[in-house]
C-alpha cells in the first residue's frame, strides 16, 4: 500500500535548521567576546575590570542598535527583492548599506577616541579604579568597531547567498584569534582591561577579512558598487530597520537605568555579578537570537513570494521546535549555576558569588519566555506592521523591565531585577503578542493566519492554491494528476490544465531523478500551483544542489539530442520562467 503524499512544509523546517547553526555562530560572536573577556578579566584583573565591562555594555548596545538597523533593514528589503526576482534592486540596497556602514564606523571610532581624550567616561562611574579600566576598555574596543559593523553586514548577505562555509570559517577564525589574544594580551602581557578589548578587536579584523574577499569574486551575487546610489534606498533601509534599532536602543537605555538601580541597591559587586551573568548567559542567548534571525529571513522571502503557507509554517517552527529547545538549554544552565560561577569567582561566601549564582538560576528562563515576542517582532518587521512593532519595542525595551525592577529591587536587591526580566517577557507575550490578534480579529484566533493577522489581500487564498510536497517519482506522477484536476476545478481551460500537470511532471521529475542522488541527504520538492486573476502560477522549490534549468535549456548535445528536451519543452509552452537560488533553495516559477 503506497504512502500518502507528505505534507507541504517539511522543506521550510529543514531549511530553518540548516541555516540555524551559522546564525548561532554569528549571534554568538558578541556573546563569546563578552564571555571570554569576562573570564580573563575576573581571573587575571579583578572585579573592578568586570564592572568596567558591565558599564560599557549599554554603549555596546547603542552601537549594536544602529548596526542592526542597517543589517535588518537591508536584508529584509533584499530578501523581498530576491523573492520577487529583482536582482538589480538587491544590488543597489547592498551597496548603500556598505557605504553607510563605513561612514557610521568612522563616526563611532571618533567618539570613542574623544571620550578617552576628554574624560567623558567619568559620567559612568566615580570609582577611580573602575574609571581607569573603563578608559582602557573603550580604547581597545575602538580598534574593532569598523570590522564589527561592516563585518555583520557582510555576514548577513553571505547568508542570503547561501555562503555558509565562508561565514563559518570567518566565525571560527574570530573565536580562535579572540581566545589567543586574551591569553597573550591579558594573561601573558598583563595589559589588563585594554587587553580584554584588544583581543576581540583583533578577532573581528580577521572575521572581516575572511568575509570581504568573497565580494571581489565573480561568483558573488551582489558586489559593492557605489555608482548610481539612491537616497531612496537609504530611507528604505532606515524605515525598515528602525523598529529593531529602537528595541536595542531601548535596551541600552534600560541598561543604563538598571546599572544605576543595581549600583544603588547592590553596589559595585552587584554590577560585577550582573555583568558576569549577562556575559555567560548571553552566550546561550545566541540560540534564540539566531532562531529569530532565521525566522526573519525566511519570512522576508515568503512575503516577497506572497507565499501565505510558508509564512505561517515559519511561525509554527517557533512554537513547535524553538521554545522547547531553548527551555531545555535554560534548565541546564540553571542546574549548573554554582560550577559556572566558580569559573569567575573562587570564594563561595562572597556577595558577588552569591548574586552571580542567582543570576544563572533565574535569567536563563527569560530566553524561552521571550521567543513568542521575538518571533512576533520578526514578523512585524518583515511585514511592515510598524505600529505593532513600535508598541512592542517600548514595552519590551523599557517599560516592562524598568517598571518591574523598580517594584522588586528595593526589597529583593539584584534578584528583583532578575525576576523583572521574567515578568517582562510574560507580560509582553500575554498582553501584546496574544492580545493583539484578539483585538484585531475581535475574537480568539482559530488559525495561524488569524493569530498572525495576515491581511486577506496577501498572497493567494487557500481555496485558490494547492500546496504539496513530493519525495519520489511515484509522488511526482500522482501530484501531476492532482495539479491538472485542481486547475480544471478552478475553471482553467483544458489546455493550460494539461500543460500545468505536464510541466510539474517534467521539472519536479528532473529534480527527483538527478538532484536527489547528488548527495546522501534527505530531500523533497515543495510544489505550489495557484490561480491568481487570470494567471496560472506553478512554483517548484527544492533543497538540492543549485541547478538553473534556464541555462540548461540552451545546451544541446549532438551525441544526445534528447538531453534537456523536457526543460526546452516546458520553456516553450510557458508564458515565462524565472529561477533563483534563495537561502540555498532552488526556486523555479512558471507562468502558464
């Protein structure tokens, strides 16, 4: 007895987890920097150096906010352009993003040098020892600003081009150089806080150099081209990325307020404890952050393709896979709170030790609780729901954390802030993420479409499309017949209904026959047929090695006249055919 055709959507899940590891590496770069710097600072310099790193964190968040504005603004726009097969517009946005990133880097470096020269860091501390370390740290950080800002842009676009190997190598090189640098600068040369900043700066330079070489190759999908740049592209980047910049900006403001509260209610050792827990747990925050980045990329492409089904499948991954995985990670960190703290501080009776242990026991669970908010935020950004994103940014960035901290810290000390992080995520999830669709739909959502409040006008209605996956030639034949039957049911004339089934059988069959045997991995082909106005649209998407049938249609082999005959036949009978390789997927769109 033959198996039923596999449900549509497996391809999205596999792609999600294929993209996730490199995004974790990219998201972990900053966290690894903080973790390694914290370990060397606490063991070789002392708690005062750890406090200096903690005081710099809000500055780092401000820089990250504007960097994310550029990264997410440009990649969301380019993801939509790629989904809509608009290569020239992708090129233009990428070039503008590179130019602005370079200028922003130069401005930020200048501010760091001026801060050290004119003593501006006294604004953050009155402790002479902490101030000295803070100046050292700021000076060392300035060297890595340009490779950090520009390198993050390059990494994001390499992911869009499916150049995971190069980004993986760049990330590994960063980690190695950072670790070696800390050992040399801090442990051996005793450069104190300056060394803890120089080490990651050297790693970021290496990270940048490994990636930038790709953009001088002919194989690059996009290249830096400063001629013909448009101010409209800059405005589009800023407008799209601004909500995310607001979140990081709000978090930076929150960080300044929280540092003040911790200093007031827990002293300098409280700042050290919080910086320690933030640095180490931040290493694991790379997982939900990476999940959100992948979600955002996939949603951007789905919106560009007007693919309603894929859009909802991406959101389902958050609830089915992401939340359980991150919850398990949080539980492990909490169970290991004491041994992790011993990596930083040796005296278990000291205040800084006890406060750090509680940080490791409580704060990890905010990662899992934040995922619904992060996924909703990613969708709001990709779909242009600016009002929703801005409201969520304010509550998640400032109001929730600060309000709960002000209520709890006077009686609970630093633990009050740890619990405030948990309560903030619960509040944002229940009252905003889940409350928003209730307000918009005026009832509890019954489907993922309603939960996401996807406009009725977006894409093709369920009744006017058919989505299915195939895994074998037997499936191809069965689905071909279903495609033809679907077309006839929707009033498509007999000729086009027959051609749709024939085109599916030829092109999907070609993928199964050749693409599936190129490696030992599991593959499938996602097939969509849709009636939109008077157009009949057939889209075939697979995760095999890159293969452009439009190039193959012109290749004739005298020794084998029948080679590629199916591709040539489909090309002749179609109104038009478009091919792209997006995020490692072959996407062929045929209009009949």
